[in-house]
C-alpha cells in the first residue's frame, strides 16, 4: 500500500477538519463527500467512531497502518497514560518536528526535506522521517540547503506561534527538542482515548 496521494479536500471533508492545512472546499461544503454526503446520516457505532479517530490521526501525521500500529505498541509498553504517550511519540518524529519548527509548510513537505537529506540531527544527516527525537537533540537545516527556496519561503511565513517543547534560532536555522510535549500543549484535535480503545479490542 502506498502513501495517500488522492484529493486532499476529500479527506478534509470526510473528517470535517483541515487535515492537510486550510481547505477552501471544506468551507464551501462542510459535509462529507459522496452522493449521500448531505443526506441523513445514521448514528455511528462505537467501533465506527474509534476507527474514524484512528484514521484521522493517521492522515494528520502521514503514516501507514503498520507503522502507526507499531508506534502505538511502543507507547503501550512505555507505561503511563497510553494515549498521551502515543501522541508524544507522534510529535517526536523528525518529519513532524521539521514541520513544527516552520522549516516546511506541511508534514508532507517536511517528509520530503528529510528524505532528500536537507536536515541534520545533532550535526549528522538523517534521512529517516520516522526518526524519533530525544530530549536535547538539535534539528537543523543542512548548510548547503539553507538557501533552498522551499525552506526560505516556509521560514519567511513561519507561524509566529511557538511550541513550548521546541526552541528555534532563525539566524542559524537550528532548532532544539527541549522536552517531550504534554497533551495540553499539542494543538491537534485528536481524541486519543478512542484510538486506545480501538487497539485494545
């Protein structure tokens, strides 16, 4: 199975959220896609709600099913609140951190930058988007890539909102993973408990 490359607006309408960023289609048609999108929707079962939440999180973070399930298992083994541990692991991914730092405008673009060796971790090139960062790790734009138009454009319109678990030095194009994010710091509208219930069946 390949990564999803279909219409982004269709996915946004399905979950009624801007999964891949701002969507004009979602504003115009705030109902699910398909011929029954505006029709009468029957009440969803408990399983359907859990499956929908899991699928939504997968699309948000741009992951495939096996990778997503393996990360959940890792979170379950860590102890503590599984749902919160899971979101922390998702946020600790290198591609997600590149996106959060503003180096790329979307997670998909961040993934491309990592794959094409434009990003370093602790001074070493890392081309694995799923690489899990540890507290204290530094994430930087490779010296040869600092003038890359895709990166400079993204940084020029970088969201002013700072994430408390990250530090960013714009002059050097270096970020630091200061601490593991807490649930209330993560802005994504994900009901992680539904995902826990889905995998606990």
